[in-house]
C-alpha cells in the first residue's frame, strides 16, 4: 500500500538527526532515503515562508528541464545571516537534497553551493562540498544566550534547536487512531501542513520559530512567528457557558508561584501530527511554563487528554532559550502557485 510505504520511508528520519523536519511534512513530501544533486542556472527566486523556493535550468537524462528547489523558511535564512542576494538570477549553483515523491521536477535542498565556492547550510549543519560555509543549518537562533530571571517569561523566546523531545509510541495510541493513521493520505488537499493553514493546538507549540510572551494584565498574549499566530491566555475564570470551538481552543491560565499553568479546551483542530495522527474535539490540554534557575531557558510541559487518540493522558516536553535581540518576524505565508 502507498501509505504503508510512506510510513516505512519515514522511519529513515529517525537515523537522520542532523536534518530538520519540523516544517511542512518534508519527510513525507520528499524521499529522504534517496539523496540527489543537481547543477544549473537560477531562473526564478521566491524568497518566502514557509519555504523559500527557486527554479533552476538543469539537465536530467540528457534533457533540459526546469527543476523546482525548495528550502527552509526565508525568516530562518535571514536569522542566520543569509540574504536573498545569494540567489542571483543567472547564477549557476549546485543543490543537494532529496527528490519529491510526487513530481520529477521538484526537490528539497539541504545544501547549496554558490558560484563563489561558498556552501549554504540550509537544513543540515553538515557540509556536503566544502567547509567554507554560511548559515547554520539548524532551527536555533545564533547568538550568545542571555540569563535574567527577573524578567520572568515576558520576552522573546527562541528555539533551542529541536521541538518536542517526546513522540507517542503505538502502544500509547488507541486502535481507532492507528487505523486512521494507516489510511491517511499526506498528499490529500485536506492536509493543512502542505498549505498556508495556521496550525491549531496543541500542534502549534512544537513549531521551530521564536515566540514572544506579552503581559496584557488580565490576559497573556503569545505572539508566535509561524503563520503570524496570536494566542491569548485568559487569567480570568473560565465562563460557565460553552464557547465556540476554534483552532487554538480557549485557554485559561493561573500562576502557581512562578509557574504558569494553562488549561485549553474547545479545540477545532484535527491534525495532531504530520504523520496522520488525528485528535478529537474532546481533547483537553494542560501546559506548564517555567523558568530555569538562571532565567535563560523556558521549560515547557504539555499533558494531553483525549480518549479517542490516547489510551492514557500523554505528556511531552520541550524548551526555548533566551537570545537577547532576537525578534518575532513577520511570517506572511505564501503558497506556491
């Protein structure tokens, strides 16, 4: 079956730790087990999110074609000092990465060799051609980490280089969740991860971009760079009347000493993960945000209760770091047309 084959290929990702797959189903859309390399002339560049894209004229099996090359988000490139000027129309470059599972003229680039001999590390810290590199190939923001516990949580927090440290195993999932995952078609138009659909809860909290906590008095606002999302946590009592379900759900928080505890329910979002796990509308999420002792790291714990998806409540963790000067940049997602 096609879906079984895709899931088997996805297992390859477990042995490729230096390649980030936190974006729109890269490991599903592209064949990570079959690296390819193409050389050609750049004829078009789109410097955009969620993935920059350029087209180059190359030769495959003796025939000249236009190869579409996809890469990491433009905001992430800018954050590590890579500007649009590195992709000049008419320049001859080499791209190394993985072919599309759907189209013969599309690939995902992890490394890019420029005409001047420099290599751009797009989605891996490992050079392919030379040690004369630019970029970092990682999700984390470069720069010296700061530490100041007196600031509390209200500042910009940057990726520590990975998302959630935990992944649900099959024995934690219900039978119906496993069946639906096997039947899921990642190339369906219903897949929000291959579109510019803002991600809902709890999935959005695994995104790799910076976010900012803003003190709004009786509410806390989280500005998330990915999809320009604004999440609001009310510090007032949850109303008795039912609220209309929305993708981010309705969040109500309280302070337990210096730990922010948040309960979220009424979530209108179905895609728990990018590999076909679906969640139900009865899901409830409890989050705990806490500073480490130095005030340099924001620790995060997410406990999910959803009897349709999980046999028992499921907990996963991650963290962010403070890089003074980092900002939440406009994302302005653009779908390739």
